[in-house]
């Protein structure tokens, strides 16, 4: 689980859970799941588990800001 302190992108795990990304984005659980199922959001589905690759997530964040 991530802490509330500021962390560097390279300190993030290579893949993150939806909950970890939710904490980074500081959004509600329903909003996060809505976002995860949005076209273009980077995710990997392993059986029923979703994982968000760090580098793809960071690229998505940079693209969303432009």
C-alpha cells in the first residue's frame, strides 16, 4: 500500500493494483473503476485481477495533461 507522502515515479512498483493507483490519483473507488474501464487506460487483466503497468500509467498521465 502506498503512503500519503510524495514519492518519485521510479519508486513505484512495476505494476500496481487498482487500489494503489486510486491512492495516487486520490479519487473514489467507483470513479477509479470507471476510469479503469475507459478506452485507452493502461491495464493488464490476469484472470479477474487488474494490474496497471507503471510506465504505461505514467505515459497515460502525461498524455492526459496535454
